[in-house]
């Protein structure tokens, strides 16, 4: 249990049943009056921001979040299934909850799944993933148009810009933090 | 603290001293370690030696100096308030207080105007404006004076007495009134507080519901709190006891009464006194958004 005076940036609490991350916090005390605590919090499930003001004495339950390594199994419609390889326990996440992360999910990829109780609320990916190019225009040798990149589709269906020399069937490294091409996997 | 903030702070304190010396005020030092502060509902002293406390304000001792015949005194001292920490609060902070005999709160409002103009000339660059967040505050244009009652109705479409009854006073003040005051490009004086919000202030002679208290705001930042002093020992004792009842009801320990101070009130002249946050004055002069930027060390770094 936290009291409002324990709150600080980075703390995770439960509010109306959802986990929230405290992103801003200030103590104010107008003219000899009662102390107030102004907070800004982010809902860790849907990302919305919330401004709330509390008086001293209010209490909160800490949101205990667990990160567990799991393997991505398959998708069915908009549902993505992950499995804990130790316990064989499976969790399902909606496409909307995954956001950009869905672009890098290849079967058997190991990711960290964030669990709030039984519920999976997000994943963290490795910074770099290897994905095979499934479609791109061939490099027109002697092309002097000056274009230094072209679109390419990878095996997850994600489309990104790659250098002109990348060929269909090649394995490339993608930076999951910005979604950009990083390098080519040699050999 | 950055090198220039350190110089600015030192210069500002020198300017404050010069201002009061030039006007014939006596600079005093009173003990910071005392057996009792004036009990307040929402201010918690730091306890030290068994049954002694650090001052939350030097007011008790400074008012006793008025009782012993000093007419114009000022002090720059450290004060301590337990569990106060935020972007504008430190548990240990620097306070400027000054007191005048034979005056009321209007004289202090005039002092504030002169003091801020003096600091602007001594410490601020070209345009002479104080800064808070994105607001520029010019102390040389006419100051706004707005009663608390008017501020609540004008900016919050609310009745201050109603807000007090419903326990919403602080919320409205912080979320509606202070942001509205930040829109003014002059300093703003909020004055004439509901009597229950002024434990040591005199009420108006024609209205005992209103206390002769004011607060000074620059850019929505509360800088000073002043009032015409209550000089009635019986009434003062009643108010302290009432504050202790509020404390007990909300689970806070009741505080000892400053008996020698209450006794001294019997000889206290008509007078007025004010407390101004020096750290906040430095913030406004430096354009700092957090108190952390203008002190040598913050508690978390000690």
C-alpha cells in the first residue's frame, strides 16, 4: 500500500482496476492550506493520460507487474498467442494492445511479456530482429536516379525502406525501436 | 546549483538587506530552536530536542520584539516544515519576514511594491521583468488587487464560503484561481481572506467574517503572505485551540501553545507583518521553474 506522499515518477499503481504509471507528480500547498498532490498518470493498458489531484491520506495499491519470457506461437484473426516455455501457459493479446510490435512477430520469437495479474498488457522485443525480405524490386544496375532506398516487404508483412542493393530472399536486421533497416545479414 | 544562480541568489539577498537598511528597519536574529510555534492546522513543525521544535516561521519571536518596543524589524532566516517537498517546496527553506508597528496590511502591500521594484533594478537584466514558467511579470506596471471573494466568483464562478463549507477551497485555488492569476503581467495581490483562513490576523473592524490578510502572487506563484496582526490574547488563544481541534480531528498531534507569546500580546501595538519566500523570489528572478535549480543542495543529494 502506498500513501499519496509515497508517489513519485515511475511508480506503478492500480486505479479503477487498471495499472497506471506515474509520469509527473508535484506537491502543492496553497497559502497555509491543506497539502495537495497533483499527478499525471498513464494507463498502462491503453496508454491514455490522466490528471488527478489528491489530498494527503489517500492510499493506493501498487500494481505488481511481472515480465516473463515467452515465445510467440501464432496469430488467429486479431489475436496473437504467446507461450511460457517453462510452464506451457499461454496468453492471448489483441493486435491493438501490441501496436507496432506486431510488425516484428515471427513464430518462435522470444519476447518479454508484461503481465498484470493474468492479463498480458504489452511485450518488449529484442532491439534487433532478423527478418527475410519476401518482396522488393530488383536493383537496376547503373540506376543513376539518385534514390538511395526502395520499399521492401518482409515475411511478417511489414513494409520498410531498404538500400537498393537488398534482394528478395535476403535476411536483414531491423531495429525494433524505430522500425528502420539496420544492416544485412551476411552469408 | 549553477554558478550564475549562486551569484544571483547572493546579490538578491544583499539587495533585500540594503532595501530594509535604507528604510530604517533593524535586522534581527531570533532563535530557530523554540519550544512552540504558532499551532496551525496544516503546518507540521520538525521536532528536535525532547519537546522543542525548529521554527516554521520566525513570527513568534519577532512579534515579541514588537511588544518590547521595536517599530520596524526584518529577518532573513531558515524555516522548517515537515514533509513539504515539491517543485516549489523544501522542508528547509529561507524566509524573509518584516514587521511594522502602527501600521496595517495596506502599508505592507506598499512595501511589497517598492521591494520588488528595487530588486528588479538591482538584480534583473534589461527588461526588469520577473519570470515564471512562460509568464513575464513587470513590477513597474500597476499592481492588481483582487479580494478572495471576487477572485473565486470572477475566475471560478464559485462562492468562496460555499467552497470552504464543501472542503473544495484548496482544489479551486490551485486548479482555477492560481492559473488565472498567472495570466496577469503585473504582480497580483489577493486580499481579504475569510476569517477562518487567517489564524493570526485581525478581522476587519466592520466585518468579523473577513480577515485583513493578503497574499502576493507573481505569475501564479505564491510569494508572500501578510496581515494586520491580531493583538487580542484571548481571541488568539481561542484560535490556537481551534487549530488544535482541527488537527486532532484529522489525526494530527495537537501542538503546544506558545504561552509567552500569548502573554506578550497584551502589550502588542497595532502592527502588521509579512513572510516572503526567499527561494521563490530567487526562482522568479532567475526564471527557474523548480526550487531545486536555485539552492546549493537539495535534500535528496545530502
